């Protein structure tokens, strides 16, 4: 089925539904949050009974998203959840929203996403891997629904667009992405204000955490793999939150000769003792890091992916190097 047909189906479903519940993946990024807010505002504008759900465990959100307002956000299922059309946004796999009520049998699910490895878990699926971000897909849907792109909707979409294209620097940055950005600015987005919220005016503890991450950097295989490692002690010493590691991996990605940048960080919660979160970034098309992540039970994009694991750090580094070497030699 073509993407155009899938979009037509989703738009028809959204028009027909009276009551909807919107959600996204765990550890939501800018595209997930922006798409969620924009879709909720679009549906409310059309007179729909729309609500958003995110687990209370997701809060506080990373510092850069503090300017986003989730009015009426639910942290528990509504009593009428079985009567609502469930809309997943930017979620490649239903297991990335590990909440029992959203994985129950019989739910009517619209799955809207741009991850190339989406498992198509919805009743109706709209998966467009050529889209720069899910926010771009929500923008297309808004056009089909004849919704007005208000300043509120424009700001949410712009956050998704800017973050998932790496400030318009990643390979997924298309001519359309720039045209959408121009339209959103015309609709009321102030680019410098959004940039300041996302990438500047950050708490000092973030700089301290970055300092410790950079001090841990290792380079392997003639620099092809550049790895930083953050431990619980690093967080304790700096007073940093887990979300303060956002963006650290991009510093390794910028190093000359790097093919894959890696950030390994120990998870802080007691119930995840011994677990590590791994963020992967590729610098070009030579390595598909989503393939690496899937080997460990994770996923993502060819150039940005991640997973969680209990594999001890030295063994983890060895395995990551082997996966990267395999792809480089095959290429």
C-alpha cells in the first residue's frame, strides 16, 4: 500500500473519530513531543474530544523542552479508553510505550511514524520513512484536515522539525523540510527563541556532566568508533539528571574520522540497577546504527538509534566495535 493511500486512510479515520487518545514513545524527544502537542491542538480545533497520555515516569522532561505546555495531559488511562481511537505518534514499536493498557487487545490504533523499521503494529498504519520527522507528517495531515496552523501548532511542529533534522544538518533534511520551516515561521514561530530554549540557556550542571563525559572518551579502530561513558558517580558529583545527557553524543559525532559515535550511560533508578542506555550516531551512510541497535533489542534511524542493555561495559564496547567493523567491511 502506498504512503498516499495510508495517509488517506488515517485522515479518514481522524475525521470520523469523535474521541481520541494520543501518545508517543518512552523517553520522548523533540519530534515525539512536538508531534503529540500539534496533533492534539489540531484535533481540538476540529471539535474532537482529544486527550494526551504520557507515563508520569517521563517527568521531568529534558530541560530543553521546559517551554512546551501539556495542558490536560493524562498520566493514567481515562475511564472510556476502550471507546477512544488510540493515536501513536513517532513510535516505531509498541514496546517503546511499555504501558499495559495501551497494549491491551481490541484497541483501535492509528500508527503515524517515520521510522524505517516501524513494526506496523496499528490497526491502520501511516509509515513514511522518507519524511524528515513525524512532525512533517502531522503537518501534511493538518493540511488534509483543513486545519489552521496556529502559532501554537506551528511552534510544536517546529520543535519536532528542528530537533529531528539536527538543526537542519542531518541527511534527512529535505527541501520540503525547509519549506515547512518557512511556513511555520510565517505562522508565528520565532526561530531564535526556539533555538535558545532547545540549545542554550541550559543549567550549569549540564556543562559539568559534559566535561566528565569528554574526559571519558575512548577511540577505537583508528577512530572509527568514538565512545563516551557516564557512570552514576558522574551524575552524583554534578547533581545532573539522566536527561541532562541529551546532546552529549553529538560531540563525539563531530570528531574527525569518527564513523559511529556512542554514549553509554548508567541508568540511575534502583529498579534498573546494572542497566545502561546506549545512544548511537552515524556520521555517514557507511554504518546503519539502527541495525546495531536492533541487535541489542532497540531501534531507531540509520543515523541515530539507541537501546538499553545489562551487558557489562567492556563486553559492550567489544560487541559494538564488532558490529561496526562488520558493516564497514561489508560496505
